[in-house]
C-alpha cells in the first residue's frame, strides 16, 4: 500500500505523486518499482501508460478507494483503463 494518505510535503506533484509507503514494514527498495498516479485522471494515466508501457508489468487499482474516503471511479474510467492496458500489453 502506497500513497493512501501521504503528508503533503512527502506526496510530490499532483500529476506524478511520489510513492509513500503506508507501513514501515514495506521494504524501501520497492519505492523504485512503484508508479503512483492520481485517481480518476485519465489524461495522466494515458500519457504515463503510453510513455512507460515497456517498463510496466501491471496496473493495480482499487476501484473504490476505501482507504481514501470511499472515492469511486468516474464513469468510464475503469473501462478506459482496461482498454489502455490491453492495447499496450499490460496486465
């Protein structure tokens, strides 16, 4: 679990947040393996997937962010995400 409630001075830029582990038990070397993106931002998601598709193995998402105040995905966001991952060979 990364970046569910980071402090603002740790979170980084809105369009490209810095991965912040939510537990001291998460090994620090995982930080360089994680890309955190803003939820429901299809433009940033599309740009990132197209630019980094050769480096991405999977997209992991919680469709309703219960750890972030029960935020639901916008209409069409999850469908667009799935289409992007299929088009770019990402699980």
